[in-house]
């Protein structure tokens, strides 16, 4: 008897799990599988581009592997990009200035700007790496050239949807910031004596939030790097099969 294909879960991404653990996002059981959800996300133009990539002829000979980074170099670059962006996630976090007022220190706006800047940095570093991986993949074999074309079509088709969804992440973090601040104020016996300089000390609510923000950033980084890792995995599989 033919078994039904397993449903792809949208809550399997680490970013979604982290946001759910912080109680800023609800994870509902998806009622649609991946194919059904994609059909809602793609407009006619994008759907035709994806269809063309899926049905392109793979009979043409592969181009020689020239003017493309080798797989080892791409893997090394992937690790460098991941390490650099992960390190950046913990750099330049806004902290209360000495003698800052409670009102000034309890402002989420600097953290929002920091997160948006990190998202821009991720997009700028990962997009060329993904394009380089496609270029290398397309020169391996006709089948992998078809996969590279499909990845290019999917990246373009889902770019707006991805940007829209990821733009909600700092908004959700704003809710977390407000929740931790409210809990701190409720527990603070003397509001007048509340000192923002202590918020970043071990156990402080703002130190906790900064650690959570960095965790979310790294989870988003892993999510954004998934397509590149998938392309390199396909390249590795092809190399193993042809040996």
C-alpha cells in the first residue's frame, strides 16, 4: 500500500521554536502541507518560473567547472560567514548609559534598530554566498544545474514573503522586552530607587533580554543559511555518487 508523504511542519525551524519558548509567538499545528502552502504564496509569474525550473531539460551537458568556487572553498566561506555573523549578533548591543533615566533606559527602539541592522547584514552576506553556491552547483551536472535554477526561482518567488515574515521578529522581541520590563517593575519594591545600571548585571532583566535577543538572531542566521547548506549538501551527494 502506498504511504502518504509526511507533512512538512512549519514549526520545525529553530527560529520558530525559540520564539515559542520566549512566549512571544504561538505555534499552531499546520493544516496544510508544504505544497499547499506554497501554492498560496506564489503568484502566477512566480509559479510559472518555478514550473519552468522544475521542467527544464536536464539532457544538456554540464558546463566545465571553471570560474566557480570549489565545494571546499564554499564550505569554508559558509563557516566564515556563519562565524562572523554569529559574532556580530553579540556586538554593539544597546546598554543603558551611566546616569541614564529609567524612561530612557527602558526604550526598546535602540534594540529594534540593532536587530534590523543585523538582518540587513545577514541578507548582504548570505545572498552572494547563495549565488556562488548555485554557480558551482550548475557546473557539476545537468541535474544539479536544474536544482540551481530551481533554487534561484524559489529565492525570487519567496523573497517578499520571507522579508515580511522576518520583519515580525523584532516586533515580537519588543513584546518580550515589554514583558520582562513589566515583571521587573512589579518585583521592584522601590521604583524611585530603581537603577538602570544594574539591569545589565548578572540576573538583571535587561541582561536576560540581551541574551535572548542574541539567541534569536543566531536562530534566524541558521534559518537564512539553510538554502546554502542544502545546495552544498546536494553537491556533496553528487560527488559521492560519481566516485
